[in-house]
């Protein structure tokens, strides 16, 4: 059997400028250090240490999870693998600090990652594949991930430079509900001095544990009215545009990314109301869970808002893009905002419905371009704007009597809402009802009947093909 030992990278490396830069420097340093060592071979896509069980370092940072080997037994001794692990770990810690987690079974520790994920990457590298390929997700088979002790798909960790955060324990499939949390308190938005008094009285009725959870949350406005400051820094609105906000023990620990992998939403249908977190793309083991604290602004406005409201300079994957790419993102974000406004205009919807419908289509394209999945080429993440735009498209066509397209848009609203909010969210259920009966919407035919169709008048997709179907749907 023997004893394993090594180190893991937690959170795993992302595609941001800092991680990419540091990993490239680290790899160069390792190459230089072992240039004359016969047991260390530089391959096309990775460095192989021909000691122990041949631990490797891939050149593509996001592929790196673990550097380890059996450190007991004859082979380990003869090849001196433990010394390699110790030295590589020391170098890695110089670049990545607390993200380097040393473990050894001789002290009954084990690594963060499931061995099967580590082995998959090793096998892919060996076969010359450098793409990330994820083959298993939580919940699909009952024993993945191993060592799950509290049914949680994430672990709360101290993350270097970011304070506390939540990190995925395993690969999590898009659309999975990761958290469903009851608020510690719900308060209305009001003046800090008033809010402070309200929170103080609510705190008194909480358990010791809840008080500690509340008081340990980040406060960006600590000087005056400290309780109100915690609420201002952490509260999430109880629904779109709600005047009340909730504070949560764990959800409030989720850090920001301007291109996040999770979506937060208030679901009043669960108990007395819960905040839920859903994966908006496939999330990889070791990735930090992120939500967006900003609602899709271009860089200058977004950075200023994050700084004044939350007190940090954002260095997420999006914010650290090279200038030309960041400018392209800003252009898209401005387009998204202007299309979103245009679509909301009832006069256009009434008098020029085709213009409103085409704006919905352009918005969909812009969102797909802006919110790309960093790990899957050609795949876009879902965002809350997608179900909204489908619902807008639904309203445009149905208000002019077009039930056939209305039904398709209601179905797309439903599917997009399931991904972001879950099947049980009231908005998802509403979309489901409209999918079955588009004419039940209050605005059906309100602007006339010039587009009138029956709810079953869709062309057959199998007959006409995807392209023609989309052309029909969007009236292109
Ligand atoms: Zn950012």
C-alpha cells in the first residue's frame, strides 16, 4: 500500500492575468532548477518527475490540481521523490502562498480533490490532451465526491487576498442548486441610524451562533453604525427591485466575479423565503464560487461601484483582461444595457413590435458573446437577463396575438429560469403555466391581432431545420 503525500492547489488556478502569469513564472523556475536533472523531463505539455509515481506539472495552470506520490517504499526511497515534492512545494508556496495545501497520509491528512479527478487529468496529459474534460458531476453517482461529510458541494475557506470564500468540493453541473439558505435577518432599506437600531434589536433575539455569524461578516462601513454597515455590505435584495434585503451566514461569504459562475435569487415559495444559489455554468472542483455584486456595468462604473460599496479593487478574470478585450467587453455591456432599455419601452412594443422582437434577439446574441464559459469553447453561461429577455419576447408577440411564438418563448423562459432559479421558483412556475396556455397572459391580444396565430401553429423543427426555425421564431 504505502503512504501518499504531496500538495494541492486550492482554489485551483483560473484564467485571470495574475494566475496565468504566476504559473508561467513558476514553471520556468522549475524547468531552470532541474535543467540538469535526468529524472526531470520537460514534455510537450507538462514536466514529468520520473520519481516515485511520476508526479507532473502541466503548463496549463487550470489543469493543475495535485503534485503527489507514494512517499514510502523502495521506489520512493530510491528515486528520492519526497525531496522533489518538498522542493517543488516550497517553490509553489512562494508564488501561491496559502493556496498550496500540503498533506501526507502519515499524519492522516488527505488532499482536497477526489483522486478520480486527479487521475483523469493525468491520463489526459499523458495522451496529449490539454483541454479540460470533465467526466463526472456531483449527484450523478452517489459516491462522488468522496469524503463529503456535510452534504455540501463546497467548502468554506480562507482565500489569499480575498478573505473567506466558498470553494467547490467537486465538479458541479450547470443548473445545480448549490445553496438554499434562510436569512439571518430581513430588513427594509432605510437610513443607517434607523437601520442600526432595527438590527440591534433583531440581534438580541438571535442565538449566540447566529450573532457570531452576523458579526463576523465583512463590514465596509465600520466607522459609524456598525450593524447597519454589515447589512449595507452584505444584504441581498429579496427579489428583483425589492425594498427589503436579507443577510445570510454562508451566501454572504460568496465573493464577486464580474463574470460569475453562480446566480443568486430570492425564492419566496420555500418556507418563509430562502435565497438560492445556482451554478450558471459547469463549475470545476476547486473553483471558487462567485456571484456578481454589480449588475453588468462597463469597467469604469463597475470598478468604482465595487470600490465604494464593497471596498475592493476587482481583479477577477474579466477585470484583468488585456485592454483591447476589456474594451470589447465594455462595448458589449453598453449595448446590452441600451437594448435592455429599448425592449422595456411599451410604445415601441405597441407600435413597432418587430423592432422590439429584434432587439430581444440582438440582446441574446450580445449576452452569449459577453458571458462565455471560460472552460468550454462556444458555450455561454446563463445570466438572469436571459429568462428576462425571453419573457419580454413572449410579451411582445403575445400582445399582438401570436400564441405560436408565445408558447416557444414561454418554454425558453421556463428552461432558462430552471437553470438560474430552480423548478420551484414562482417565476419558473409562472413561465410553465404560460408555456401551456400563452393566452392566459393578461396582455394577450392587447395591442391588436395582426400577428394572430394559434398556440400549436409552430413549424416542425425536424422538418425545417434549426436555422429556418429560428428565423420563423424571431421573424427575421
Ligand atoms: Zn471584476
